[in-house]
C-alpha cells in the first residue's frame, strides 16, 4: 500500500509505503515530516487523507489523464487526416481503434483513491469503493475553499483603530 502526495512545504512529489502502523510521511526533497492522524488507516483501508485534514476521498482510474486525452486527440487527428484524403474505411477504422484502446485501458487499469483537497493518490488499499466516485459538488466546495484561502493570504493586513 502506498500514497503519492505533494509536500505542503516544498511542493515536491513524494511516494511512500504506508500501513496501519505508519505515523509519519517524510518528504524526500526537504526532509519535512507530516504526522499521519490517528485512525487514518484501519487495517488495509484508508479512512481519511494522510497528507491533509480532509476526509473527502473518491475512486478514480489509476491512469494519467493527460495520456488518455493524448490518445483520443491523436486518434481524432489521424481520422481527420484520413477523412480529408477521402479514405472512409481508414477514418472509421482509426476512430474504432481509438475507442478500442480506450475500452481496453479502462478494463485493464486498476483503481486508486484520490483526495479532493490535496490530490494525494492511494494505491493498494482495500474497500476503496466505499468512498464513492467523483462528486462535482464536493470538488467545487474544496476548490472554492482553496480560492478563498488564497484571496485571504493576498489581502494586505490592515489594522482598524477604535476611536471612542
């Protein structure tokens, strides 16, 4: 069982093997340690995020989204070139081949657990399906929270004087 997370101190990507007895996550780049909350891992199940205080996790395919989009774009461009050259069979053959690659990858690639708040990815844990699939409302809540925190940090500190 492992977790891939971004260090909150230096923002470098880290991967760590964890189990129920793990107490800290140590950044390889800066050496900072993150304390794993008590009860975050129960047996072979993740209950909450180990890298941030969030309890909101979701199940997703453990596959790079950029690579998936690239496969679809290449298939689209190749079929468009075939269409431009009036090669009807090649056009549809390329489109169907792209769809077949997508279906095979979907069937073969495993699933991982991801944190809405910090983007930590958990692999090798059991019963991840109990966390549920991606929920746009939960994602938006976390996105808005991060935006508000950045807005507060950017605001200059002002002192109001109380006159009496």
